[in-house]
C-alpha cells in the first residue's frame, strides 16, 4: 500500500502539484528529491568558476574567423546553461530507478559542493573569499532543502520540463505569432523615436521595463486563472474522470476514480493556480525570445551602419561576448528586447481570450489541471478507504471476546 501511494505522490509531484500530496508525506524521499538540484548547482558552480577564470584575448582581421569564433563562444555559452540542467534531470531519473543510491550520492555531491569547490577557490583567491563562497553554498543547500520539502522544487522541475516541451511546438508558435510580429515590425521597429528611447536605456532601466511588463502580465493572468480553476473538479463528468485517471497509468486508483474528491484546501488552490500561471508565463517567455531573436536578425539585415549612426549617434556601440565583438549593436538588442516585452503581453492576452490561441495553448493546460484533479480525488478516496479498513480491522480485534483459559469450561 505504501509503495502504491508513493507512486501516486511521485506522479503528482512530476506534474507540478506537490501540495496535492498529504501533509505527512511532504518530506518523503527528501534526499533523492534534493540531489538533482545539488548536481545542477555543483556543475553550474564549476562552469561559473571556469568562465570567471577564462581570459580570451584575440586580434583577428578575418571576418570568417571572427564569425566562427563568435559561433563557438555562443555554443559554449549554451552548453554552460544546458549541461547542468541535463545532468540534473539525468540524476533525477537514475535516483528514481535506484532510490537506495540517493544517500551516498547526496553525501558525495554535498562534499564536492560545500568543500571541494570552495577549496578550489581558496587556491587562487584569499581565504576570506573562499570562506564566503562556502557560506553561500551552505545557504543555497539549506534553501534548496526547505523549498524541496515545501514542493517548490517539483514546481521548478515541472517548469523546466514544460519549457523543453514547449520548444517542440516552436513551429506552431511561430506560425501563430506572425500576425503580431508584423504589427510590431511595421508600426514600431522602423520608428526612429522608439530607437531614441531604447538606445538611452541603461541595463538596469531595461530590466525594470521588462519587470513592469511581467507584473502587468501577472495582474492580467492571475484573475483569469482563478476564474478558470473555479469548480473545475466538480464540473467533470464521471466518464471523463475515469478516463483521466486511467490515462495517468496509476492502475491502483481505477477503483476510486468515479467520484469527486473533497473541496480543495487553500494550499491546493494556490498550487493549481500557480501551475497554470507558471505555464502561461513560460509560453510567453518562449514567445518573447522568438520575437527578440527575429527582430535582431531582421535588424542586422535591414539597418545599415549609416542609418543606425544617424538615429543613435555616439550611443552606437557593438556587443562583445568574452572580448569578441559580435555583429549586433546594443541599440538593436535593447530595441528588440523592449518590443519583445510589448508583443509578449499582447500574446498573453490573446492566449486567454482568442479562441484559436486558447485551443492551441490554453486548453492543454486546463486538460492537465483536470487530470491532476481527477488523480487527486482518487488518491484521497483510496487513502480514506485504506484508513477506514485499517480502523475497522482494529475495531474487530478489540471487540473479539477473550479466549477462555485452557481447561476451563465455557459454562
């Protein structure tokens, strides 16, 4: 019974619903759930140290060699981001298959993260800096354990999985984004006043603008998600509920899938709403990245150096990566980021209001939420049934008359 319940709880965590798990099971297999993040942090920390210590100093006249070098730098940068994520995901998969390896693996990773990395820093830096790094790493471990116990780690892991899954639908996303892209390009991208504004933005001001649009998007999508989630469990028909539970692959819940579960607790409502909001935010970030890359590529072809010099003046500077100059200006990058923020807000509104966008992007999220609710209902009903059977067994044992002593007559 316990193993079957763990399978259900692992499924709920895997779909970003950790707070649907019973409170007494929140700390179950905590070590095996924390280790993948620690693997990610260890590899990322190692890469950061390598990147900080790297020193690229080249003087090249060939445009082709410069382009190859820039491409190599970009590939290395992508690898620095992707490799820790991939290794963290692989470690999670291995530990699910071999749970007994969680404790020794966790000890090794913790020693490397808390002792070895700061020790390497101590070889090239003052002892105080190494101690500070060790303290920061210890704080990261403590926060990771706390957030994993609360279920935030499962939400973040699900977010990473959802982001990767979203990349597979990038073709459909670009196709539906083209009308918005054309509006942005025609009415804003070729407008000199916009470049006057964006070229004077400092990085901090540009980040503040992006955060402003993020807050606007959240203020819009949170009430929408609250309305969509209202009475979602009660509105499911019995046949749909059974079908969703069966599609989850949790055969032990098939006998409990026909009835709704108890009303959602506050923490469960927050979890369900956070799943929907986070998924929409991820979709919007993917769209914003597409728009930004599209505009940077378009701008590099459409705007000559003379036009940008006339529009931007002395503020025209080239972007450098690791000391290598790339063929993009900071003004182009800033303008592309600003317009991607504007268009992403438009996209977010369209996803939740336009019928075609809802079918492509919003309805799958609602389907996932309904599946989670159906599994939750069966999971809780099954737990109630197991608890009731155990209580009935104890009651029967208590009510049975004590056996008469050997040799003593019953009469």
